[in-house]
C-alpha cells in the first residue's frame, strides 16, 4: 500500500475535510504524510505601486509567503501529530497549484496524493477551474479524491 502521501490544502473548509480524511487514511495504512500548500508567486510591482510606496520587496513577499503557508499547514500538522502520523510540511510559490502539487509529490518522494474536490459544476467550474482535475490529468502518481 502507500507509504508516503502528499496531502495538499489551501486552508479551505473543503480541503480541511480531506486533510482530516487523509490523515485518518495514512494512520490506517501506516503511511507518513507531507502536507503541502501553494501560495502566489511574486509579482513585479507596477509603476503606480512603486510611486505610492505600496510595492513589496522580494524579501517581504518571501516572508509573507512563509507566514501564509505556516498558517495553513500548522493546524494540519498538529492534527497529524495528534493522530500519531509522521508528518512533514512543504510549500511552494506558484500561480499554478496543480503543477506545484505534482512537483511537491515528486520532490518529497510521495507515492500517492490525497486531495479534496470542491465538486463545482457549470459556470462555477469554468470560472474557477479544477486543480483536482488538473492533477488527475497530468500526474502519474496515484491520486485519491475526497468529496
């Protein structure tokens, strides 16, 4: 069975349900987990932002990214620890979360991905897209979808 599971989360209620289920699954099969989130990439400030002194430096963006990732991953890591599941955390700056999820699974040596799906339909699906569908489409790593 699976020995190292990547559990991506964006901190949403839907993702949190999959985190809980993924940790339970990992405990049942004796796997370790890596919790992962993707945060937005650095954007070069516009001239207006520069003139208004509202531009973030790359160092500030890095710090903010780490803080945002920690805020999302820390509660999940505590949950994994309380369940007795060996857990690590990872994050990436990426505007393409599905690609970052696949890359994180490979980087961390995961043999499965356990993630949620918002289950959007119609216009909401077209507008918001689906990171889960993109992972299923582009990854050769087995992916379990929790709904």
